[in-house]
C-alpha cells in the first residue's frame, strides 16, 4: 500500500505546485466533486520539457487519457504514468487554460482570477518560472464533442472524493489550479469554484 503524505489544499480559485521525485505519485482529489483542476507537469531538470496535450493526443490517438496510459511531454517522452482514476474518466485535453483575456471575452470588465496566472504564482512559490503556460490537462472538465466537431461546456460528471493518481516517471514539478471559472458551467451548475486537495504518495 502506498504511503500517503499529509493532505494539501488547492484553495478555490488558486493554484499550488509541488515537486515529485521519480517514483513518487500525486493523488489529486476532487473533494467536492464538481471542480475542474487544471494540471501541468514540467521536468525538474528542464522546465522547457513539459506535459503537452497536443503530443499526448497524438500518442493516445484520442482525446481522453485514461488509467494505464503514460502522459507525454513535448519531446514525446513519458513524464507521468496515469495510475488510477475513480471518476468516469471524463477529462479535457482540448481547451487552453483560462486567462484574463478569456474573461474579458466573457464580459468581465475587471481582473478575473485565472488558471494561467495561478500557474505562474504557484511555480513562483517554488522559485521557478515556467517558460510558458502549456495547455493543461483539465482534470474532470467535461467538453462534449459532437459528431460535427462542435464542442460545448459541460458540467463535470465526477463525484465528491473522486481522485486520480499520477506517478512520476522522472523528477518533475507539477502544478494545479482550482479553475476560477464562474461564468460557464464547467465547475458545475452552481458556477461556484471550490477547493481541491492533493497528496504525495511514495
Ligand atoms: Zn481555469
């Protein structure tokens, strides 16, 4: 049985980052069930190599990563192994992280918390600066794709306490953002972002 660390909080609308040694895993917990968690991973020895959704989709030949698959970088190498998923497996690999521009397009006239800024702030707490904001793995984000290729903004199909376990293939830095989206229903019908939690497993 894996040894679990203390439980860390990703506060609602905020981000957190953590270091993972090769072989350690992170358990990301959808505590309240309806919260999308944007997730990034960077190689510890080269932040320019990171988990990449466009490379992942090519490797998967699909858009839904699932337990048992490897998550790959922009150099097409595994960075994390997707070990467990208690949810129905609906995660998003298509949509960019939200940013202040996005909220401007949605009608906000003043600054809105966003996942892009949360990534930079979370990495800064570790004295790190990512080279860019890669497209995240949007855990539990439900983006239905119709037969005509059109996408829509669904509500999560996960339930409270669902979690994923991602095991590090190499030393890496991971970051998460409890997405502050409160205009579209991607964080549930109440459009109220909530906290999430994570643990490091050894
Ligand atoms: Zn977001």
